[in-house]
C-alpha cells in the first residue's frame, strides 16, 4: 500500500514512538525528588540501617523508596533511573542503590542530590534538574556491580559477644534478593534459620559458639519465588568475633 508523501513524516514519527515504546517496555514510569539536606551522599539514618556506609555507597548515588523497600528485602538493590525531559535528561540516567524507605508526593524515589543531578546530560542540566526539584522518571532494576569486592558481613555495634549476634550484608552483586539466611556453627555443622529484624539487619539471640558461617538464600524474585540458590561463604567468622568488625565472606555473586 502506497502512502501520500505528505503523510510520511507523521508515519516516520509514529515509527520512532513505537520503537521507543518497545525498547522502554521494561521501564516503569514514576516521579522522583531528592533529599533536601544531601549533597554528595545520602542519609546516614536510612531505614536499611547502613549508617555512614549507606550514605557513601555507590559514590553517593543512593535513594529511599517506599514501594521498592519491601520491608527491607529491597535494601541494597540497584535501579537504573532516568528522567524523561529530553532537553535536560541523559538517556542513560544514573544507577542507584536502595538504602532507605520513604516517599514524597507520589514518588517512587527520593534520591541523593548527587544522583538527582546525575540524571542530567551535563553539569548545567543537572543543576537545572535540582532547581526543578520534582521530575518525571522511568526506572528498571539492574544488577549491582562491585568490581574486586566480595560480599562483606558487617557485625553491628548493637551486637554483644557472645550473647547477641547482629549483622548486615554488604556489596551484594547481581539483581537477586536475599530471602533467607542461616547461621552455622562450622565445627559441628549445626545451622539455625535467622530472622530479618529490620532493614538489612539479621540477628541471632544466643548464637552458637565457635567459628561461624553465614549462608544466604538468593531468589530471582519471579512468581512463586523464582530460581533459588544457597550461597555458602568460603571464609568463616572467627569464634571471638567483635561488634563493629567486618568480615570478608570470600565469595561473590557471579554476574551473567
């Protein structure tokens, strides 16, 4: 079928729109604002309980989210977030890490100022976005990438040897969720299933004595739990662990 020449520009424009809609089908439309008291980092009081580590994680490109926090399961997950104003916004946007829970005026993200400005095409465009304060965005989950780093177990300052063992899991690569954790005593090979107390924090009252291993169950998050796999550290936490210490697991999620 032949089309009049007058209609070709409109058809070409429609073709571009269809192509873009297909390419962006895995993005979710939403809104974003930023922490008013942030500059190059996020908050140190986020609901994930990462503290100062969370504020500086991913070069300060972090965010709060109510819908993606998921009672703490979403802590540490990475998302590509890009604003939708073609005059100011970069097509690649910025990759952020969820470190807090919060919403403002119907948004899905409360970004650090660094991340918010990072959605701009350049420094001046980023400054303009900050002046807007509230922008339309689209986002999708992407793998977290931490080159040269293994998963780290941070024993929180709230821990009290040997009666109370509380920890966070840092530098988890990939785009899967940790849905269960076991604390295992490595001499007698006995394990107990732990509870997530809040945010990214797991804890054991009266933990076993002796060297410890923390095993993590990863899920793809698909319906009915998706693919699940246990990841077992190759390094152990010493018997005389201390509050505030960090221990290298010796393993990392392999990116596909």
